[in-house]
C-alpha cells in the first residue's frame, strides 16, 4: 500500500514539536532551516554554517520525518556557500534580512548550479538593493523558487507577484494568506510585527509592515492558484503562521 504524503517546502525549524504536528496533518517531508529553539533561529528559514547544519542533522535522527535543510545563501563569494553544501545543506536560501543583493543572488545561483542544489529566495521588500527588475536580471534565467510570491510574507513591494509569469521562477504561497477571508488582512499586521521584531511605536516599522499587507495581491492568489500560475503552497511554519 502506497500512502501519499505532503511536502512542506517552507519550514522554520524552531522547535521539535513542529514535526509531530506535520505528521498529524499528512506531511512526510519538510524542507527549511533554522537552529532550533534559539533566538537567532527566527524568521529566515536558513541554517548558517556547517557546524549548525551538523547539529541540526544530528538532532533529526530522533524523528520519523524526511527532512532537508537549507543553508544560508547570502554571500558575495562562493566559499561560504560551498562549505554549507558540503556540510549537508540540500538547498540554499536567500533572505532579505541578510541582504538579497544582486551580487548575493548571482553568487548563490552560481554555487547551486555547480553543486546541483536548489535556491529559494525572499526578495527585498524595501527595494533597498534594487527593484524586482534588478532581481530578475541577477537571476539570469536560472531556476529559482520564489517564496510567498504575493508579497505578504515579504518581497519587492508592491510588484513581486509579477515573477510568477517567468518560466524559470517557481512561485509559492504560504498559509497566512490562504484562504483569503474576512480576517486575513486584519490579523496580518499584528502577526508581521511580532514575527519580524518590529515595534508598533516606530512609524517606519508600521509603514514597512503595511507595505507587505496588500489585499489586491493576496486576493489575486486564489485565481493564480486556480489557473496554475502559482505552483506551490507551503506553511511558513513558524514565522508568520503554524503548520495546519
């Protein structure tokens, strides 16, 4: 008897309890990053460096789950990325919190091509290092998985969603914006402030959060999934939402 199992490609590994919850909902493979129950593990879905990768792989021996780790993909030179792939990372994750610059994108994808691993990207919400066109130019037609392509989970504001029209980009949604209901927008602002260490007393933090929560692009996800333009849905556990 062959039982189908789900694959969750967006996991923040912050606590072992996630694995039991995932199994109960039919997930049999989890891909993501983190360093376990430590403050530095929050928010960016990557495990930095071969030492942390080794400790995380060691800890997974206790669990009945297929698990893949994404290494920290933000580097301007290949050596740091190569040692993570050799240390056990099956993918590399670019995240705006560490600077998703054009140089970092190009370097990460070049290493991924050399070692045949996948790259996931969370692009620059504030457009500090460039706009969506600059990111697309840095990708140079290579295959990449764009996390939460509607933008509510982060990414070039307000138009990251346009990358779902590119043949080399695999776009995904995450649980927080699915489904789009009466409470979706209302809960997102508080959720974002808590998960990304923002302060409601700082106007710039509020403006940053509000730039990501756009009802137009969140509502568009339903249609884009229906027509197959969005390829993947994942949980983003435990950053902006939990496994469910």
